[in-house]
C-alpha cells in the first residue's frame, strides 16, 4: 500500500487550501512525514502556511513540507515536443506564436500534468501522507478515468501509427506542406498515456486514496459539488468525506445575519440528502482569516475533533452509488440500508433524481448525458435500490420501487 493520499477539491474560494493545510498539519503533528501539494493555479498555500513555497517540497515544520506545483514547468517537462510541433503547424497557418502555444494545450491538460506530481511522490516513497489542494475539472477527470482504453490504444494502435509515420516521413516531406510528428512527439504521447495508467491505479486504490469535497453552504456551490460528486462516483473515485466550511454559528440566528443563517440551514439539509452516507464535516465561519499555524490548527479542531477516526483515516470505504450501462440502458445502484420497499418513491426532474424513503429525501445528480433518460423500472433488494433508465424525451417522471 502506498502513502495515504487525500485530494481536497471544490469550487474556488470555499477555503479548500485552508482545509488541506489544516489536515496536513494534523498529520505532521502525529509524526507522519507529510507533504501538502497545491495543484490549483490560484496558489494560496504559501500564504496559508506563511512559508514561501516553490515547485519542490519545502520544509514548513517538523514532519511537514509544502509544494506549489508550477503547471507551466510541468507542461514543458512532459509536453514540450508536442507543443513545439503543434505550435509550428498553427504558426505556419498564420496564428501568432503566443496564441499557437496556448492552443496546443487541451482543456484540463495543465491540471493533469500538475496532478502527476502525486505519482512522482508515490514512486519516491518519501512521505507517509500526501495532501493535495486541487480543483480538477470534468475534462481532467475524464482524462484520468479510462486506463483500459489508454492501455489498449498504446499497445494496439500506437505502434502502428508510429511505424506508418516513420515510413511516410521521407515521402511526405516533398508532398505535404505540414511537418509530420517526430519521434520526440511520439515519446511525449507514449509517456503521457503510461502516466495516465499509473495515476489511475493510484487514484482508484480505495485503501489509501480518497477525495474530499469542500464547499460552503450556498446553493450554487452545493449544486456544483453535487455534479462533481456524481462524476467522482461515475469514474470510480472514492469520496470519503464532505467538508462544509464557513457555516454561520447559532449566534447568527438573530439580527442581520438571520436570513443567511436560515438559508444555510436549508442548504445543510440538501448536503446531507445529496451526499449520504458519506460523512459530513462542518467548520464554522471564523472571525479571522485562516492563515498561519494557530488558525489552521483551530480549523482542524473544528473539523476533526468530533470525528471518531483520525483525520488521515479513510472515513468512508465504499463508493456511495454505482452507475453502469447495460444493453443500451443505464442502471443506477444505490444502497439504502434500513429502508423498506413500500416506502420508496422516486422522481426525475431534469438531471436530479429525487428519492423519498418515508419522510426522508435523497437528491441524486445524474450525469449530463442522461438529460433525456427517464426511469423505466425500479427494484429494491437486500438494502440496495436499482433504477433502470431508458432514453426518452419526457423530463419529469415518477416511479415506485417494485
């Protein structure tokens, strides 16, 4: 088993960096050699730890190191030959050089190369805990999610492409007005695919790697987090905790902040509905900015003191829902322990599947590709609800479990 790896992700501005740094300090205080890594382009980890960080781990205290990965440096390390070749193609067609270089980076690729730093730390086996402050987009998650396809392409298709291009290069030089890719370009692509396969193995190891979603109790933030949670489940990544940060305290129930407090309480109900049975960790809005050792440790106290397990433990061990395709239909499997079949009712509204179990409600966000699907059948057996979807134009339907 590799080092304990925790990826904190969430929308910008929710306090993700502070939560990651607070967790790392707790790990280090327990004697674990810990590195906290920021792959978020809006680097604020240096401010949070009050230590100037760079692209390599920098000591921040006993057993603690910090690192801000520089995406551009990682791009140059892994993708330079491809960028140069594609940049030349675009430049020959009149695109200015700066724009050409920007266009050679597919969406999510800069984040992807930054995340490869996790793989490097695993290979070096220097740290007991790797805490990552990141914000992976849907594009990055997709790139990381299909190692079987990547391996197949690398083994079956890629060698033939490489041989054909090599054979055609002397002929094409006189016939085509574009340069064919060099061996250096192929080397970059091969290295990328191999890294994708290796990263996927790390991220899917549920015994040592998990994702924690950080959010504020604001409707737009919660909804976006629900979408991220759906894709994490869909791609097989374990989410072992939900962190709700900056919750107004009970003292705000009266006066100017009372309406905000009421709205936050409504969102907390949605959080518990949408992410169950994953544990929810809550931190209040603190009166000072969370920077430096004292405030980070105070945030850690708020988050973890009521949790039975250590902050670095895997706090939830199962993928909370499973969505698979079978014979042109989609099948959702959802554990509902303690539920009774007669009490289950479900309704799909847009991309939301609302499941009622007696007086309780669960809200499941479906992937965007299922916008035109509707539930056709539902069954409940041994504590697991199975809902079968088929494509349909009707967006609002109801169904009882059979």
